[in-house]
C-alpha cells in the first residue's frame, strides 16, 4: 500500500503519528523558507509542510519543483498547524514531510482542477478523467453510487430480486428508434439494444419471479435534445398479483426511503392528482408543486367576455404571480416577449395588476372596466400587490404556454428551491395519445398498458377518452418514474395491437412470444421504471444530469474523450456481411 | 393486493385465520368427495382443500376443472391438516376454500413444471418463462441476486464506488472480436460494445476515484464454446495507490465474505502458487486443489531411463491415483482410450500398479524390473493399493494431457465435491504468451498489464520469460477472477504496444486517450475482474452457468424464446447507411 492514511482522515488526535500519504498536488505555496503543499485525494486535502529548518535542502528543491497534479507519496509526522483551517476536515494538522517520492509527473492540466473551473463543457468532456477529479463531478458520482446502493438495499429488503435481462434482444419498430447490432453468426440478422427490459420483466412475472427489479442501461437512438443521452439508466421494477394501489405504495416507500437516507428529508404521504387535474391546474402532466401559482380558468360574467380574444378562445386561463404588481413596464414586456418566442409560441399575454393601493390596471383597460377586472381578480384569488397573467386560445396549446410561463416566473421569483422536495403521483393517464404526424393514436405509455376496467369498449368509439391504469411519479416538476398495470391476457393484448394499427402478423412477429406466454398462466402484474440519471440529479439538487454520468456523450452522441463512434476495419464489415452506403 | 399471504408462509400458528392467496395450480388430487389443490408461488406451496361436506357444489365443479398452471385466487380459512407433510414449510396446514377465482387459464405446459422436468434444453429455452417457474432455475436466479447483493454490500463497505461506464464505446482490433453498433448520427461510424470496462476503470483511477467497482455486462463476439455466452457479467474492480498484495488482500476478503455469507463456509487464508508451480504441479494454471494427485516428474535412476519413450521425452510425469491398484484391465484400457481421444490427443499412458500385496506390475514390465518400478513408486509417493499413471512427451503438451486425465480421474473417484470450496491464488503469470497462429507474442492478460519491476529489459531478449504482476483467483478448478497491476506511465505503455506489434499510429488511434491520460498524473493502480456467471454457478455447486442466467442464448448466439437476432426493416438499414452483403 502506498499510504497508511488517506488525505481526508487525519485529525488533531493523530498528532505525532508517523504516516504515509499519497495523492495529487492541488497547489503549492512557496514562501522561500517554507513551502506548503496541498495534497489531494478522493477523501480530502491534507497540508504538507517543508521548511528550511527541518527539511533537508535537496527535498526542499524537490518540493519546490512539484507541479499541479503531480502524483506524490510522502512519509512524515502529523504536527499541529499554527493557523488552523476550519473549512476542511484536516484543518487542525499538517504533515512535516521526511520522505518525498514523485510517483508520476503531470502536464499542466488544460483547465483548473477546482470546484469552479475555467474549463468549458467541450474541454471538460475531452479530459473527463481530469474533470472527475473536481469535487462537483466526483461528489456527484459518489452520490449516484449511494442512491443506487440505497435503492438496492430497500428493494432487496422488500423481497425484490434483481434479475439481469439480456442486452442483445430483438428490434421492434414500435416506439423510439433502436440501436442495432449486426450478428456475425447469423448473417443478415441483427440484435437490438433494449429501450427498456419491458417484455422481459413481464415474462419474469409470467415465470413467477413475483417481485423483480434491475438497475439497467437502456438505449434509444433518438436525435438528442439537450440533456438526453443515447444510453441511460433505469431502475426497472415489476410485481405480480398487484393492483395500482400496491405499486404506488411500494414505490412511494422507496422514494420516501431515498429522500430520508440521502437527503435527510421526511415526507409523510405523497399527494395524488389525476392527469386531467394536472393538465387543468398546471397545464402539464408533471407539475412542479413546490410552489402554487395554479391555473384559474376564467368564466365570463355574462354570456361572453365582450372581448374578442377571450370570446373566440376555447380556453381563457390565468395565473396569479404573488407580489408582482410592482413589475415595471419593462419587466412585463420581457415576459410578453418571452412567451412570444418560437419555443413557446404564444400570440400574446394579458396582464392585470392588483395595485398595492387596491386599484386595478391592465393591458386590456379598453375592453374591461374596473368591475370586470375585480371580477377576474376574485376568480383568480388575487389580492392587492399581485400580478395576474392571462392567456387565451386553443386549450392544449394555451395550457402548454401558460405552464412554461409559470415555470419561468417561478425561476425568476426563486420559487424552485433545489433543496425542497415536492413529490406527486399523477394517475389516470389516457391510454392513447393522438399523433399529429401519423394521424393516428399511439400508446401513451406503451402497448402493454391495460385500459381501466370497463373502458375497453370505449376504444371503438372514443379512443382518446379511454383512461389507463398508468401513473407517473413526479418530483419537482420532473417525471422521475412511470408505469402501469399491464395487460395479462392474450385477447386484450391482441385487441390493443389491433387498435394501435398492428396487423395480426406484425403483432405475432414482434410480440408473439409475449402473447404466447400469456396463454400459459400469466398473473395480473404491473410495474414502474425510474430514470436513475434524472432521479439522482434532482435528489442532488441539480437540473442537469451530465455531471451524474461518469462518461457522458455529447449532443451528437459522441464520446469526445475516446473519440467514438469511429470507422471500423473493412475486415470487420466483411465478417458482418455489411457494405457502407454513404452518400457523399 | 391479490393476497394477504404468500404460498410459503402459513404455519400452524395461523390456524383459524382468514387468508387470501394467489398463485399457480401445481397439481390437483381429486378423490371424488374431496379435492386437494397444491397452490404454488415463488415462496412455496400451500395445499387447498375442497370437500363435499364443506364446499358448495358449484365451487367443487370449478375446483375440479382447474388445470395445471391455472392462475387462481382463493379466500379461505387456515385449518390443520389431518396428515401433515414435513417436507414443505406449510405442511402443517391447508386452506379450506370459501371463494375461488380463476385469474387466468393456462394451456398445458410443453414440459412439466417440476424439479426434474421432462423438457429438453431447447424446449426449456423456448419457454424459458415456464422453465423459470421450476425451483432449480428460480432458486439459481434468486441465489445470483443474493451473491450480487453481498458483493455490493461488501465492496461499498470498503469505500468502493460503483461507477457506470459506457456501453457504446470504440472498437479495438486487439483481443477478442467486438460486437459493433452502427451510428445513425455519424454515418459510416460504429460504436463497439465493451469486452470489459478496462480502459474506463483505469481512467477512473487517473480521475482519482480511488476504489471503483461495477457489476457490468460485457460482450464478446466469439464462436461460442459450450457454456460461453456472447454477453456475460463481470464484477469489475480497480484500486489506486496499491501493490499486488493489497489487491489480493481485498478480494480474498470479498471471496471469503461470499463463501461465509452465501455458503456458510469459513476459509482462513487462501493458498498461493506461482504460475510456474501450478503448471509443474497440476499442468494447469487453474488447478482444482480440492484433491491432491499432484504431478510427479520422474527422474531416471542412471543417465537415462533405458526406455525410448521416456528417454526421448522432454518430460516424463505421472500422477498417483490412490487406492486404484484394483482397477481392472478394462478400466485401465478405458482410461488409455480416454487420453487418446482427439480432444486430449495423448499417444499413450504408462501404468504401474502398486498391488495391495506389495508387488508391482505395469504396462512396461518389458523395460523396467521391479527395482525400477519401486524407484518410480518412491518418487511418486505411491503406496500399496495405488495406481500410477505416467505420460511422456513435449512438456507443454504432456502437462495439458495429464491435467485432463487428473480431472477425469477425480470425477470418476468423486473427488470434486460441489459443496467443498478450495480457492487458490495463482500469481506471477507470464506477461506474454506465444501465439502459434500469428507466430508472435500476445499479451497474456491484456496490453495494460505491467511487467514485474526490473524485467522490462528482458522483453528485448527473452520476452517469454518476463513475468507480470498478474494474478488469477481460482476456485475448484475454475478461474473465477483475474487481474493485474497496470502500467501507469506513457513511456512503458508505448513500449508495450510496440512489443505487441502496434505501430505508434495504431497505438495512438486506439489508445491515445489512455496514454494522454497517463501524462496528467496517473497514480499507480491495479485491479481485478470476476466472472459473475461462473462465480455464482460454482458457489451454487453447479458446473454449468446456464441456469444462473435468466435468458441465456444458445450456442449459435440465438435467443430462441424471442427469436433474436432477426432481420430488420430496409428503412432501418437505409437510415444506418448500410447494405447487406449476403453471399447466397
């Protein structure tokens, strides 16, 4: 062993001990007659001291020559510091070095290895092994380990069995695009990497495994939006002989356990909301309920509002920004510009100020008198000092736009506290979702989700109305998990595939094994999957997942550190019976 | 919840309780006036009872109609059994059923769901979800979970951090064949699936992660030998600032922990043996030391043996089969035929019987008198009643053949007890291995293994003699883990690539990122990886890994259940810029 202790563990109680440490040179302070070196490893920083009086001249010279990130081993005596540093755990002591060995030199790193680095994203990714030395990244990876370990401990304690499902499976055109893997031994055939172990976990339920989980990599060959990765990690779970309530109970328990063990936060009972309620109150199926600002749908006082923009709209809906009546014209114009950006796409924004003096003013003074404005204020529960912001238009669109505005306002008002946790179950999701591109219904979760009992008939007449036993777990405005009770009989599954536009032959070719399995005694079952990358980031109080992934890919799906993907040898292509077809 | 209890937990103490159970019909015994049904789930079997006296007629009819593997839910009262069954945990009680619901019917399964099934391998794989219902498979998967969980608990307790490394990496022609994944976003380029996270774990050490582990899937596109899988699981580990001794200590600790927690076996200290010793004493670098039968190299009494076969041989070596002097001519001929099979390839086998009466007889009476035979017997530590078996020829070949014979004899003599555990460290492996096909040296472990200090110079003159800081952990004749101290400086790594036949450009293109990393302050480091599939099988007392893998592939790399690999759509191929090139 190159060390007797690590760089984070020596305390005043070790004074006079002989120790050996090894680590990286964080920085050197050379005062001429005395040199201090901060020695760093994963566990902390320990100060080394060399001085003219006690250190041999030759060693002083070596100490002086140490560059940043050199790897060194030192032997020495733990001594008390003259000026203690209460900011670090080893701040009471320093090491008077008696032996100094350079284990490896280091080129000057391309960015500083500090909490706040001067390195840009691209550079940090290229030298990710240096980036990982920085506390924010290192601690995020350790945090991730802790969360994963707690998940396993909790679920194992509840009799769940972690079962590894295969990575080389079969491609199915349904859903997102698969990554495929050509098979050398089966010419012309391909494996696919799993988008999730969905069918395998259902087969494990048919196989009597009863309670399954797996922390598992999944793959999607999608055009990458910001903060999406082609490979991502799920906590995948499934249970047999359960109803929705059982699943919510178990995984609320898991999430509560994590919040307590990892964040020290105790939350008694998670609130629940139907999908319809969430859409109506927050315009969003994953509302952030750390703050209020709920939607209020405005009702005209008479037959109509008497204002074309409102009268012609399918929905008139607003939010009340508490204490924002003092917003300047410039601030309000900013918000209006913000909602008009193409990403949001709103045509406008009506504002009403409930001034601190009790008067009301608005952008629609021409159309509404003060009585009317007061009528709106009453509906919207606004009080003196508040700002009301109202949008009108097609229901779906306006809800999305106002939801975006609500989040933006919350950010500006600092209402999204990273260390506050507001979990929420959203339940009763629609079974199907209309897809504008293909002009047909798609499964909102996936084709294995069961409709609510007694609603199958509705599929023929009102498919968009059919609700599913499907649920999402939302945390601070992010969907961290989602799942459903599954179909477990062949007839219903075949019916679903039919409604989703599969021919019987297609259904059989792609999912025949699952429907076969349902004929041999499939129990009722259901489950849920958490997105671990996102979950960890949110528990860690962060918005982006990248620092919680050791070696992430960039938005073109590239690993810029190892420079992958890359061309392969022509021999390899030939063995795989493939020819490249690049249009130049 | 479909049940109040599972099928394995009811005891005499529950008598008179009202319970709800759900599970599969294992079997029905219909005596006319009374029907017993064994209800099974993951946790056990509970007997249900229906009888003319206490059960409504309609329910009797339904009970009578239950087929094997039907999924049912019952409500009823726990009652004491008339004739108790001490073979099962619930054998004191049965359930007098008051409500019976068929949750799902089942076709007759294609093989019996019993510990000893009538299903062949192929059928069991096709209906793996039914195979998993059988105790031997189900229990193997649960056992695997337990082992993995213990590994994580132990290593986490030792401050190891589990870090997920990427699955979409870069192909390197070195070593086994990669599975590759075409990149749609980067036309003409491919990811590769990792054969191991080797370079990433080394980069984590450069990144200061200090102690890393990961239970991770790895991939190799090899022609599959029996009991090999294209995807397999490793317990991958790496530590910084360590020497070989530290690694042996930590992972001996892990293995000891597993043996204790999983098998209830306590083993104090694992023996160690150099590679050279193992080859000399067992003809094998992964000797099974549950039994003796060590090799004895015979020395001539004079200048020569006076027997051409021995005199012309590079090596004359034998083993002593204790108590086998009574082997018949037929039995011995069988052994001779066995070693002559092409898989072993021996030209012959000399036998000497040390008869119980103290006389000696042999297949070489023509060449050796009794004094000489007694001389051999002394060398080989044989005693009255033993059988000596001797082979002669080229060292490497003969050792391999005699090793195979030793294992075969041990099997015949029942010396390989599945519940006995004999771990062994084999250390000081050669750095390089001569490859007959390519007529050059290859890295025996991999090109990142460091030569023993002071032996680098030997590479130029005697490459085959260079020893590495490389070690294997052997359990019951299987390599369950292997690793090495790594090279951690660019110069040595470049030298290694050079010796292995890489041009500087090839080395840079494939491993430039690693050699770059070594320039920025790489600590000394080393590690080890266990093959989890094999480890679990051996701890479970089994020779084959297949039942410890939920959904294994067959020897053609196919999943016969989901029928993968399979052709993909022409659209998919086009998006990936690929054309199939199948020679028909």
